[in-house]
C-alpha cells in the first residue's frame, strides 16, 4: 500500500490559560495562520488540515485558504482531534502528523525529518523529534532544571532510536556534572502516528507514569507501543511555542532575532 502523510493542526479556542489563542496576532499574523504556513511548506505531506470545534475559527482559517474539518467539542486533547480526523471515511492517509496550533517556531525541516523516518520504515508506529543540547543551550537548560522549572522535557532512547523514557526531570542523571560526555536530548512535543497506532493510543486509559509526569506520550510506552525518536537539527533556530499571553512578546523577539521561518 502506498504511504501518504497528512499534517493535522488541532486548534482550540476555549483554552483556560489563553482564550482565543489561535487568533492571537504575532507580528500582525494570527498564530493559526503562521502554523498553517509552516505545515504547507513541509515537503512530503500530502495535505494540511486544521481540526477545530469552533465555527468562528473555521471561517477565519478558510479565509486565508486553509482546509478545515470540524471535530467534536468533547475532544480533550489535540491527539483526540487528530484521531477523530483519522477515523473519517473520506480521509485516507497512513501517517498523521500532529502539529500543535501554538508551535509557531517549528522549522519545516524538523517535520520533514520525522515524516521521512516514517515513510522509510513502515515498522515505526509513532515518531517524535528531539534535539541534542550542547554548549550554552545545554548549560541554560540544566540551570533551569536546577531552579525547579517544569518547562522542557528530556528523553532517553536505545541504540535503535526507540524511546526508553520521557521526563520533566533532567535525564539521564549524571553523577559527574562536569563530565565532557554529558548527553542530553530535549524532546520536541510533536508526533507522527500510523493510523492503527493512533487509534490504539486513543482507546487506552491514562497511565501511572503519565499521571505523574503529565506527559501523554508515556501512555504509549506504558502499553508497549514503541516511539521512535528522530534526532533533528534546528540549524541555529530557537525552539519555542506560545502557552500564555506573555509568551507572544518572547516569540516576537525570537522572530526579530532569527528572522521569519516562512
């Protein structure tokens, strides 16, 4: 069977931390349009779909040319919205990439690397990107974790690239903090799923470690579903997303420094 990939952008207007977030302007362009533009520039994706339960957002997104599909207001997570898209009889793809609607600084080539890994190896059920932290980026991340920050997730993986564990803590632990061999990978919270893995994942109950870490991907590992970690390079770009209103100015400053992605 021929493999095809679709990028699904789950978008919710009723966020408690940031109501109407998809419509928020970043340097004059709505967040949802910025993310859609990223998705449209990805090589290897057959289509880009915005999944929402809000009619105003649907009309707005269709105004800049996006394809929008309405999903249930009962969806609790972005993954639920992507799974609902995958279940539609008129959507026939084998790989579904979930691109969060606030991931405005995601380089298209990061998504391409993950999709290429899936397209080359049909045994991969779920794939996700991670960045090797080095130099100042590593030092800053380590210091933030020492200060008790819950921002940023680390991942360890085996020699085949399959994830062993994801954590809000700094893993692996290093007994010698000054070791030159210190290796830390920061997880980027984006996922590509094969349709059957996505459907299986959606039917599983919340897991023990998932509850503890508040990391949804641990549900897959707890149930024996492997996750392939794809090592990616941001090529000097700065990682970031918008969780709260105060993040907008931070992202705008990054764009001023790094330049526009698209």
